[in-house]
């Protein structure tokens, strides 16, 4: 039986991520710009933040999932569900806001936290789902290991290694560590949209062998729906560390304002009304 050829994903865009200081205790920059709904689907945007306690107040969310990856420092999380926790370097919190949460993420006292936070759109039928939290400790995640390569699987799969993380929208999230000169191929469904963010080092990426380095985001070229695909990466003469996010597009209208992302402006207005009148949180 003939197996279908695996399509090699190219890199279609490379962009530098620049952090700008907003206050003495907070600097941030967009990894994925908000507002490019069709291009980024199912992702709404991603920010890279370096911040200390006091940077953010308590705030609500509805209609999305947030995925917070801690690069450095420790972050203490607390929320309206009374399920707090502490995240350290290499840990991830996968928060499904669904019908609504009020929360905050605060670096430990005297610590500057360095994080990536991704917003994932929820489909219409899941916008008002029951909120939940999945605290994913990096040390506990399943790993795929090959010569000079370690792939930590936070969501989805890599080769034969599968994560137990629950998704409303199918998403692959992996952290990849390559020794100098090592390479890896990450498999993805052909329908997935995705990107890579480089945390350390440099290397070549994609079927078109694009060179990229630390603090650059790389957008993956399209695959073919229903056909297997993969994205290749190889480290240069230094260790390479990056995170890859890819997911199934939702392909629905997006109405976004502040912390709320719904399908219509009226639904967003209703979220603001409920928040103002104290009826935001669902029992």
C-alpha cells in the first residue's frame, strides 16, 4: 500500500519581536499581532511580557483560552474559581475562560517574570463553556527524544508521543531543544495553522531552509487539508530552543474588545454589561 507523501511546510514570514517598556516594571511586545483573525486562526494573538508584581490588576476574560508559558521567573496565579497555583520556568497554564473568569497573574515578590501568553479562539458552541484550568508542569510533560533533540509535548502530539492535555480546539504545542547541529521534524495535520518562536540560539527552518535566531517569530506555510505535513528545524553551531504552536482554524466571525472575544458585537456588549452589574460569573 502506497503511503501519501509528507508535505514539507515552508516558512513564509520571519519577524523580529521587540519589547517596549510601558513602565519601570513592565515591558512587552507582540509575537503574534492581534486583529489578523483570518491569518492567525485559531490564534488571536500572543504577547511576550517581562513584568513584576503590580503590572496588572484583576481582570476578566470570556470566549477564549489563554496559554501562559513561563520562560523565566515564577508566577503566582489566582482567580474567581479559587484555584490558585505557582508556575516556574518551563511550566504552562492552559486556562479556558469560557463563560467567564476573573483572574490575575502576579510574579513572586522581587521577581521579574518573563512569559509568553497566547490567546486561542473558542468556537461558537464553546464560548460559554464551563471554565477550567490545566497547570502543566514542564518536568511532567511527555517527551520525544532523538539524537541531540528533546521535544516536550504540552498539547497534541509529536511523533508517537501524545499529550493528555484537553483541548476545545485541536492545538499542538511543543517546546523543542536541539543540540548544535541536531535536527528534528515535527509532524502536523495539513489543515493546521501555526508559528514558531525562538527562545535561544539560531538555526534553519522549513522546507525552504530559512535562517532565523532568538527573538524571531516564524510563520508556517500552509499544508493541504487531509494530508500529512511536517516542519523541519536544524540547530546551527549553538543550542537551539523554540516553541511551536499550531492548531485547527475555527473559521467563525470574531468580535473582540478588551478581554472578551465573541462572535458578535452584541455578545461582547453583553459581557461588559454583566461585568459592570456583577452578573458576569456563571454558577
